[in-house]
């Protein structure tokens, strides 16, 4: 498929598969279809030879047509609801340890390297390019505890055109050597990154922004109640702030949570601090019970089970 798709108006003709508006889980396949794009927005969709023929006749002279080859088809961009951008550096490896050991042995050292902004810029550029090259056009992203590197991730998404939710990771306990922060630094850094996301997209607001701001309490073991409370207040103080974290993902993680908060589970703790909102995406959620899933549903929280 060779054509200049940067121009203001173009159309794509050929096979396509798309999600049916208003019908969750339903896909539609068009053997002969036409999508008309103007200023980066799909303005019209035509299906069937007759409708496509009429539409092609009526296209303006400034609209070029891209015709897909017989072995090509068009699908909507993929959405990844949970990605740690800094972990791209060791993607596909480091699968030999349970979660809490894995964090100390592989993850925290890899994320700590993003204190070096030049290193972060290199990793994040490769990461975002890889997502886009493989058809992922939107993602919910975790950065690291570093404010400058988080800003680099925001800039990279904007420069390369990845729609994303981006947040600075917060960890004020049980981190690693040189990879932990104070409660005050975590909150101040989060506020700074939220404002950076907003300021980087002047004239845009809410879902009109390519990149959305986010608060990221990493998970219960690394966040004190004081930090969770402050992040919950921040998230609920504006209608454009998302929340990302992890809940009930592995037996060792859940045991650690119980040792810190006897008798309480992740859902109860997050909800008690106002972090289960309708803009919240919780990762993994492998061991949620029915009661917890009911809480998620009532709050409009998304849980990614994997």
C-alpha cells in the first residue's frame, strides 16, 4: 500500500474489518469497502460495490485513493491496555522468577536506568516505533519514577503519533536501592507530569488530547496509604486524569498486601482511597473475587485479566 497518507484528504479502498458501533464484541467484514479520511478523521464508510462506485465518483479532486492489494486488508488500530515502557529493554526475557523477586532482580534495575534521560529517550523511541509498526495505535503506558524521563515518554508519543495514557510511576516504600521516592516527591512529580501533558497540547482538552495524563500508584506494596490518599484526591479533582495500577495479580503479591494490610485486598484499599474511578485501568486482576468484580463494575473501573 504505497501512497502519501499525510495529505488532508484520502480514501482507502479494499477489504476491511471493523467494530460495529454500539454493539460490543461484534465485528463486521466488508469485502468491498471504502473509507474516506479528512484531516485525520474517518468521515465516511461505504460497503458494497455499488455504494463504493458512487462514492468514488463523488470524491473531490483533491482526494487520492489508496487501493489495497489482494492480500491486504484494513483493521482498526490495536489498543494495549497495560504496558511498562521501560521494560521494553528486556522484552521477551526474564521469565524465570515469581513477581516480587522478578521486580527486584530485573524490573527495578531496568527502570532505574531511566534516570539517564538519554537512555530513556533511546528506549522509548524504539518502544513507540515498535508499537506503531505492529499496529498498536493506542496504549496505556507506565513510565518510571523519574519526572524528566516521563516527560520524554510524553514527547515521544506526541512526536510519533501514538495515542496514549501516560503517567509517572509512584513508589514511596518497598522499592529498591536508588529506586524509591518520598511521598512528597511522588505527589509533586505526578502533579508536574500531569501539567506537562496538558501544556504540551495547547488548544486540546479531555479526550481531544492525543496523550492523556494519569496517576500511577505502582501497586499496593510500594505505596503508603498517605500516597494513595493524595493520588486519589488528585485523580478525583479533575475530569481528565486517568488512574493505572495493578490488583490481585500473583499469590506472592497478594500475600505481601495481606502482610501490610491484614484482612484487606487490593480492591478494598484502592476503593477506600478513591482510586477506582471510571477512568481507572487495573492490570492483571487474576485473583479478583466476585465481590471485587462487582465493585469494579459499580465504579466503572476496567480490569485487564491476564
